[in-house]
């Protein structure tokens, strides 16, 4: 509890990923309580997730209401349909009909910050995602399927600015957590090392 209070109370000076004032405010509101939540938070504060961040931070339940797609995205640790990580992005593209090998190239373009490669895929994505919804869901009109597809595409579009894969976010979360633990339990040593590093 003492370690997680570092985040909840905003005592984040010298703690990786949460030092910036705006991020400190966000982590104080979100209050991560385990490594899965901290990993998700670190992925969620990237530009790739900005269109959904406010729902995530409030811990509001979220799903697209598309059973097969929601099942693909949801996990035990994160039971909501947030497309947070690049791996989930690849699964989303495959759901829309993109071949697996092509999704890897798209994710590579995203990680290298090449929106000019990603953005032209919009129409193909909307068409494929809508088609899949109509095949799997009863009582969904074409207009509703397209609206859902647009919502998911917005996350893909945002991700062309900058997003994390899960292992990258997980490593950053541990790096942050080690700092928070040391600050909570060994403050003298923590500040000695921090000041030596800064000077």
C-alpha cells in the first residue's frame, strides 16, 4: 500500500513515467493498484489512446457491444474493450480482414511514426470491420456497423501518432514501480541517488 500511495498521493518526483505535472494529476485520479493497472495506465497515456482515455481513467465499463470483438480484446485483468496495446491493434486489424503478416507491417509503420502509411487504410478497415459485424451480430444495421467501425478506426488513427506494445509498457511499468517502491521504503537512498544523477 505504501508503494501504491506514491501514485495515489502524487509523490512522483523522480518516479519514471509519472513525473510530468499533467501525468501526476492523471495517475492520482486513476490510482493504479497492481502491475497490470500500471502497465495499462502507461500505455493509455500515449497519444494512441487519447480518444478513449477519459473513460479509462474513470474506470467506466466499456465495450463495443460486438460479442466476438469484445471477447477478442477483453482480458481477466482488463475486462473492458480498450485497444491499448499494439498486439490488440493487430488483432483488431485481423478482425477487419487484414492478413496477419500485413498487420505486422502496419504496426511497424505505427511504431516508426509513419501516419502516411496508416491513414489511407481507413476505407478498407471500415468496410472489413462493418462486414464482420454484420456477419456476427443480429439486429445491427449497416449504419450502426459503420458507426462502430468509425469508433474503432479512431483508435487506429490516433495510434499512428504513438503507441506501445504490451511488453514495452510492462517494462516501463516495472521501472516506474521499482522507483516508487524505493522512494516509499528507502527515501534517503532514493533521493541520494536521484540528486547524484541530476548533478
